[in-house]
C-alpha cells in the first residue's frame, strides 16, 4: 500500500530521498534502542529482508502491541519506537493513512 503511494508521487528522486530518510530513522531507533538495553534483532532482520517501509507496515498493522513497543514503553523511551517515527515522519503519515 505505502510503496504504491510513494511510487505514484510525481518526482521519483524525491521518493528515493523520502524512503532513505525513513530507513535512516528506522536504523537510528534500532541503534539507540541497543544503547538503551533493548536489542531489536527481529525488527532489524525484517528491515534487512523487506526494507524499512514494508517492515513498518507489517508491524504497525498488527492489533497487539509489539514486544519492542512494550519494552521501550517500560524504559520510558517512546521516542525510540516505530510508532513514534510513524507519527512524526512524512512517509509514516502515509503509512498510517493507508493502513
């Protein structure tokens, strides 16, 4: 869904920049989570295999809370969650809109 929306945007080079920006933010929250004692191994694997956007779509589309969200909430680190990136990122807004 989100990938189709991005592909339909007018400027392809802008799409690449948006996608890479989103992927960078996803890698950043994984790195910071590691520093805070939570190691998102499964999420990193999903990102490597599927790409950040598709991995985010799969996780954000679930009805139950993910283990990572729960652990980071317990550590008072909401800012390191996939959900926080979705809420603040321009691609994330498309993700929520299309899910």
